[in-house]
C-alpha cells in the first residue's frame, strides 16, 4: 500500500511529521477532530497543552482555510463558553471504496474520518473489467459532485495487495487486476489496501482494540483474513502482501484451496466448510450460506454439528495465531463473531486446547470488532486522510484556498 493504514494513533500521527511549525499545531488540532465527533476547542486545547489564545488562533486560521467550522457548544457548568469543532462544509474530503466478494460501496469522508456511503451496488458480473468499470463510474459521479474537494481515493479490496496493486483474490476469483481506473482524475492519489488489514488497522485506531500496543484482528468473510497491528501499524510484510492468515495450513491437508496451496485454514471455517460437513455442494456465496446455516442450526442437529465443527476449526487456528503473535487483545470481524456465538462451546474448547499451557490461565480477551461491517471503509478513509493530513497535503490545499 502506498500509504500504510493506521500510521499510529491519531493524536500522534501526522502532527509529529510537520517540519513547519505553522502546520504543527494545525495538524494536531485536526487530528483531535478525528478522534471523535463533537470535540470542543476547550477539550482540544487541554489535550494538546495549548493556551486558550493559541487554540483560538489556530482554529480561526483553519476556519479561514475551510479546514474546519465551529459552532457554539452547549454551556457546561462554570467553564468558559467554547465551540464544537466540525469539518468545514466546503473542506477537503476523501473517497473510500470497499470492494467485497458480492458487492461494493463508495463512501465520502470529511476530515472527521467518518465514511458516509454515497453509492453501492452488487456485482453484476465476475469480470474484473466490468466490476472495476462500474465502481469507477460511481467514483467518477461522486468526484464530479465534489470536485477539487476530493484529495485522495482509498480502496479496501477483498484481495491480496502487493505494492499497491491487487495480485490475487481467491475470494473474487481474480489474479492481478489493475485498479488505476478508480482514480477519477490523473494525479489524484489512489491508495489500495487489503480489506481485512484496513479493518484491523481501523479497529486498533478507533475500535475495540484502541490503545492496545499489539492487537490481532481476525475476520471471516469468504475464508479468513486479518492483521497483526503493532503500535497502530499493521504488519504487512516486505511488499504489503502479509497477513494472509486464511492460507496457513491449518485445514485439511488433502484439500486444494483456490489460492493454489494445500490445506488452507480458509476451507475449514467458512460456509464452504459447513457445506462440506453437510455433504452439500460448495456454495456460490459462502458468506450468505454460512449466515443461513446459523439460522438453520437452531432447528437442525446436523447443521448445528457442522457449524460446531467450523467453529472448532476457527478456535484451533486462532490459538495458533495467539501462540505465534502474543497479542494483547483479539478482535473478531465479519462472520467470525456470529460463528463463535453460535457454537461457543466448540470454539472455546478448541481455542483452549490449541493454546500453550502457560497461556491458558490468562489468554488475551477475544472480543467483537466495534466497527462491525464498516471496518474496512473506516480503514480506507483513515488511510486516505493520513495522506491528506500532512504538511504537504495541507500546504497544497492552503495554496488553492488562501484568501
Ligand atoms: Zn489458500
């Protein structure tokens, strides 16, 4: 990925990179605005150790540059009146795209980092040119509406990403696919990341793993994905293609995975595993099939047993990842949490059996991801905003909007 997702927690991210003192305070204030909606100027001043005068001066300058807006805050106790900081209605935005197995979403995020879905659709075809063409049209329409306010596009894709491009997707049935058509105009930064990696980075930054030094995110959609995040940075390997947990040989060594390898964990945990245990044909959409299976399991012992076997396969592999990485917390995304909840006993037993003995007394907490199905979109928006909220990014915006 050209710009790594989650370059550290927002309070420390771009501000420390500013060489120019004029931007240092501005970036720090804008980072604070990303930490949560409704933050006030007084709170930002306190967190950053700024005097009231400095905070007022910085926010006034950012207002003049259309980088933020202020509205009166509700009076609270004896404190002096302050303002709530918002993204400016004509300020910079980024486009975040989430390209999944069956569908896609195109969202816009202002400087507070919250992605708001503008367009969505289901893939009408498996052909990469047609899928990318459809999404490029949507990105183009959003860009036409917002124009130069759009400063970057980031794409979260259900695929292995290497050096900023898709090299393979067992999920989508693609080999290398060119995504450059998703940049609506030449020169606009286009950042591409694996969806589970971006979701994990967002979870460590804004979600259930916020504040953890070493967090493991594991998600099941079609197969297993995820990432290890250390101090806010996803561990992505030499070329960005790391984190393919689903292709660890934790499954049946006799089964060939669509990725090309034998015995992948992918095939032991998702809808394909449940169907195989039931003697049913491989589902076209393993995610929907798995969800339907959870509903069927309530009334059907055979389905219940198949779901339990998949949950056990998941717990066993997760124990291996915990043994290998020693995370402080594990967040579960996608179908992983409903699978665990549907077969808690099988999951917990397999997890405990797979953990090294010394870990069993105090295993890391395994919790549901807080951002739910929007994790990848949040991560894509954060990656794009990291690109914009730099000295260079703000300098370019200021040059266009001064006076
Ligand atoms: Zn595989």
